[in-house]
C-alpha cells in the first residue's frame, strides 16, 4: 500500500522478493542447517587426535651427526672436500675422420702464441738424439739417492693442462726444455712448455672423440707425437702442423700401443676385446696389417722388449704373456712365455727399458710383481726364473731400469720409487703442493724429472 509512488517494474520486483521469502520460510532450511551443524560437531568430539610432539629446543640437545656428514673417515682423519661437480656442457661436435689441422680448441684463427709453442717443439726436436744408457745412469749408489732427494715440487711446476682426468702422458726427450704432452678422458691433447712460466706455455687440441689411452713421442723423430684413442691412432706432426690418421677401428676397441722398431714405422696395438694388431705407417690407408686373437678377454697394455724387438708383452684380465710378433696369425697364437700367479685383473706389464731383463706387473690385488729373465745371445723364448712381490695401493707405474715409480693412494699423497728387489727406495711428496693421487706417471729418459698427472687434468713436475 505504501508503494504507490514506485514504478511498475519496482513493484513487480518487490512482489517476487516477498514470494520467494515465503517459499524459503516454508522449507525451514535454517533448522536443517542447525541440525547438520550439531551432528558434525558431535562426531568431531569423538575423534582422538594425536598430540603433536613438541619441538626439541636447539639449545637443550646437540644433534648427532654421522662421521660421513662430518667428513671424517673411521680412523679420525678429516676427509678433504669433494671436488665441485662440473656443470653440464653442450656436447662438442664430433671430430671428423682423416687429417686435422693443429689448431687449439679455443682458437678461431691462427695465433702467434700457438705458433711459438709449436716452434719450440720443432726446435728442441732438431737436436740429434743419442741412445741413453740408463744402466749407467740408474746404478744404485749414494749419488743416485742424493739425486732423488734433490727433486722437488713447487707451485710453479703445477698446471692444469687438460680439462678432465689425465689418461696418458709423454715427455719430450729434449735435455734443454721440459716439454710435456697429456691426454684426457674427453679426447683432449694438451701441450705444456714447463720452462715458459706463463699461460702462454700451454695449448689444448681436440684430435679425438674418446679418451686418449696412450701416447708416445717418436723415438726416431720427436717432432711427431702419436696418440691412441678408442677408435683411432693419430700422429701429430709439428713440422706440418697436422694430426694425421695412422689407423682406425670401427669397433672403438683400441687400448694401448708400442713401437716395434726404433724407426717407429711399425707398432703393435692392443684391443679391449683381447686382440692385438700390427700397424705399418708406411702403407697407404688406415687399416691394420694384421689382427691376431691371442686368447685374452682383455688386452690392457702392450710393451715391446727394448733389445729383442720381435717380442712384446701383453697384459689383461689375469693373463700376462710374451709373444713373438713374427709368429702372429689371425687365430691359434701361443705365447713364448707366461707369468703366472695373478689372481685378479692385471692393469699393466712392462719390461725394464734398457736390457728388458725385468718385468713389473701391477695387479688389482694391490701387489707389484717383479720378474727377472735369462737373456740369451740368440732369439729364444725368454725364461722368467724369479718373482718378487711387494704391496702397493695403486695400479700405475713406469720403469727407470733398476727401479720404477708408481702412484699411491696412501696419505699423504705420494709417488713411490721401488727397486727391482721390491725395496721402497724413495717417496716423492709435498704436503703443500701435492694433495691428490697421481695415477699416471712418467720420467725423463736422461734428466732427473718426474711428472705425475691426476684426475682433474693437472700435471705435477718434480
């Protein structure tokens, strides 16, 4: 009645509101809602809630931490900080087949610094090399012991030469300059002129797609550096500034190699699948002259006898055998001599470098075995008559002649020198400069120089 002044639309709207209110009131929805609320409240009161544990006050208790989290080993010695994991990198392009120019990885165009390093390599290789008489140099005496004691490691003689773990090293025979080559797990080959105390003394090349397993400067022409990866054997010729392709395997199974004669034209190559191959660099093409099954499950290392170069020793799995390369055939090869007693995998076996009258083997049972042989004036099978065992904690070594060096996992980190009698002669260590395991080691043929490579690509020069 009091809405006569409203419009027809507004009156219609008010009528609808009133009718809707009467309809919802007749449903008694508010009472139903009240009953539902009471039921829900009653059910929740019967639920036994577990009391939350009180947080222990940090000041009241000291949390227990395992020795692993405290970075302490069971003997109580602090464990060094783990190296930072490398960031994921964009895969680099695959190295093509065939000859490659000697251009560093980070160099877009010709660099004068690279040319200076290669020129140094050429210059120190021009000197006529003479045969080194290791036997006279390495006679054990107080003078020799003093020479070992005089070899030291300084910060200036430590440098990261390649990016990843060092797999192989070679030292140039020059007596005027210390010139080193190192190969890593990514296929890099790094060159370092140690006497150049600046960043200009190193250059890195990428001639391989896979780890560089083995490398040697040519004994006939040190202007050439041969490097072996899983799929290819290459020769870096500094006179032409090129990485030539010597031999290629589509099976990616190369493991090691050694020269069969002083001219370095032929080589014996070991395969991971147990075979060995004979390669002649003078023949055209990139295939081996002969592939021989010697009955090994694996052939990790091969090494040629320094005097009777028709003989080579092969090591792998638990097998260590000597073969005559003249008698090799595709199948059914028998060794001329075998070294027994290895119960676990053999990492390497090498002749002593001058007379070949000793063989040292490194086995996964942490034992070094030194064997002596009878040397005859005519080519006959070598007979090994004595074996000496000594304990060691690593699986890498290199000969001097009457002694050999081997890396060690003992603390403090060190490189050990053993006599061929099994006696520990000397330990190379430096608490300030050497804090890692040098798993790859090599020595200079005529100077008192020892080089060790570690898993981060660094070389240490004593």
